[in-house]
């Protein structure tokens, strides 16, 4: 029982990191109908930007802001100068996946050329461990959970209480109708990519802060779980991505703690396959998500 409780604690940390990343990833798909496979490498690039700031003396909070800002700017630039020109040429969905995969390879190789194959660590000091019975989490891990919860609440308020959020939902549902209703869809898409890029950058920083070391492929390795969480919840559905991240985070860490660490991703994808067999569109998905899943 103690192992289970401890695994649940680690699962909540993993779920928090996954939620930040998966919600940003699914926002990009929802607003642009694009599976951005360069997302993981953008996370890594943001983590390296925070690493350089950390070497200059930045603390964790400033690193989060720098990583988030870097991810936002890079994501906006990729959409405006790379993906949008291809979409204007009516490139197929499969073609856009290849384009994003090419961008991922380019970014990863740029990071490899700039930083080499070595492993890097943040110098943020050891945080105090807080215990509640068998549950033991560091202060930094609790901050990651709190940050994810605050980000999800802020996103909920943005989508439901602001004009920008309503415009994003309208553009995601029917871009042509939204444009006909007077919504500046180009501006809305740009703002969505800025927001999703900020989440991407923050996710990259907290992912690295929760691990002992990282390298140029760290974000790309994590992308597999990010895509799985997005698909489990329903591709393009932010609330589904939150739920998918929570489920996968708990499943992976409980499997690692009770069964075997090497099998945790296997159990996560077994769960994903089972859910998609019963509900191909994902937990929160609709007919559009079903078509994508197919």
C-alpha cells in the first residue's frame, strides 16, 4: 500500500507536466488542424534557453518565464513562416505531418550542434522533501503540481469568460463561419499559437527541473506521451487533454512502482489502445476526432 501511495504522488507530478504539454499540443491541433511533431523539440529548445538563463543566475521562476516566452516566440514563428505557407498551398494533412517532422529534425540537430550530445542539469538546489505518511514529494514537485492546476484554471477562464477564448473556440469549430461573423481568424490563430507555445516552453522547463539531466532529445522522447494524452482525451480538446494527462500520469507511475519501471509506457499505451477501441474519438472527442483517430 505504501508503494501505491508513493506512486500516486509521483503520478500526479508526471500528470502535471503532461497536462501542461498536452494542452498546448492539442490547442495547436484544434486551432490549425496540424499535428505539430516539432512540439517536443520546441520543449527542449525552451529548456536550453532556461538553462542558459540559469547559468547567468536566474532562479526557477525566471527560468519558467524565459522558457515560456521562448516557446511562445518559436511556436508563433514556426506557424507564421513555415506551416502557414504550406497550408496556403493546400498541403495535405499527411504532407503537413512530414513538414512538422522535418522541422523537428532540424531543431534537434541545431540543438545537437550547439550544445553537443552531453547531458545538462539545472542548478536550482535541492528542495526540501515533505512527507505525509508514505507520500513524499519535494517542494519543487508540489510547485509543479500547483503550477499545472493554476495554468489549467487560467485556461478554463480564458476559454469560457473572455472574447479571445470564445473567438478561439469559434475558429476551432468552424473557421469559415467565424471569419464570416467578423472574427479576425488570423489574429486568433496567432494568439492561440503564442499561448500554446508558452505552455510548451513551461512544460519543457518543468520536465527538465523534475529530472536529473537532459539532452537534445529529451523533449522528443517525451512527445510520445504528450501525443498519447492528447489522443486519449480527444485530439483538439483541451479538457480531454487534461483528463488524458491525469490518467496516463497515474497509470505510468503506478505501473512503474508496483510492476516494473521499464513497463510503465507499455501500460500507458495499452490503456490508450483499449480506450480507442471502445471510443475511437477519445474521451472528450466528437466526430472530427473520430476521423483523425481513424
